[in-house]
C-alpha cells in the first residue's frame, strides 16, 4: 500500500505463506490530542479493512507522543492502547515528537495468517505469540515506574533488565540465547546515556554476552517515559525455542 492520507504500509510475505504488515499512521497536526487519537483510530480501522486484517492479527503497536507525562492518561484510555483480554497486543508508548508537529502517531505490526494467531499474556504480563515450535515474547514498557526520587541512570538499567531476564527465564530461556532485539530509550541522552551503556555492558557480560560471543541487536535513542522520574524505558523481543543455527551475528 502506498503512502496516502497519513497512512503508509509495507507488507512482506514469509516462506510459510503468512504476510507481515508494518503500518505507520499519522494524524492532522492542527487537531486537539483527543481528536488526533480519534482520527488515528479511524484511519487504523480503515487500513485494517482495506488489508482485510482479522481482529486478532495485531501483534505490536508503538505510539509516539509529543509529551508523555501529560498525554499518557488519555492515550492509555484509548482503544489504541487497550485491547480485549481475548486479543492481547504488545503496546508501547514513547515520547518522540512526530516530525509533522502532531501530538501522536503510531507504528503497528500485524501478521495475516491462514490460521488464527495464538496469543496469550505471559506471567510477566508480556505478550506471548505461539508460532509452530517457537514462542515470541514481546516485552514492552519496561521501566521502574517510579514517581518519586529517581534511581541513578546506572541503577535503572539493572532494574529494567532484571524484569526482562525474569520474563525470559520463566519461559525456559536465557538473555544470551533468546533475547534478539532491544529498544532502549534514555531521557536526556547527553546526561544519562553513558551511565546506561556502562551499566548495560556490565550486566550483559554477567550473562555471557561479550565481544567473543555476541551482543544483542539494540537501538539506543532519546525518549521520555510517562513517569516523571524514569530515566530508562525499554522494549524487547525474544524468541523461545530458537536453535543456534537459526541466528547469525555481525562481526564486531
């Protein structure tokens, strides 16, 4: 689907015959936040209808907002963030002001399969997607959720990774073998990024991730969480059941 009316979609057919859709939706910048959320929901419904996507095909959504602290409550109360219990979706909200000047935009990932997707909430609250012998674990909005005096930028990554490691271990996996992707958002990059990197390096080394083995594919970028005192926010993607030969790593 070509980009039109604030909607852009890129689709890829897999070897199994399923189709993966990556949908980006923008909103008119001149509207209020409430009306932008409504417009986003309407455009989202229209593109799903155009692509003939079943209701349970949604796997992941990331909402980009311009002011997370002041906009989070309204966004979380919308259908873009919430889902019925029988159709769980991994949802993330990050403060990265859209270039258009809008208050909110969205990236959505859908899998259109000949058979209904089997999804469930893991004990950690994260999304589990069952595909054959693999379990795809989407962990989103990993932060300390602190509203009081913040931990240091070195302590927060440890707390956040501890949540991820626990969620993966409950599924019988490990950080080194099963986590394949992280998105780490850091408030005030100039001040806190180096502390975050130093803390992350020590932590991953403790779990067998070194220059001699491999590192996680990762993005580190500036963001602000919906909690005043959070410095670090993280989304991750892990695959439980991966065989070693299914993964290759770039040489450093």
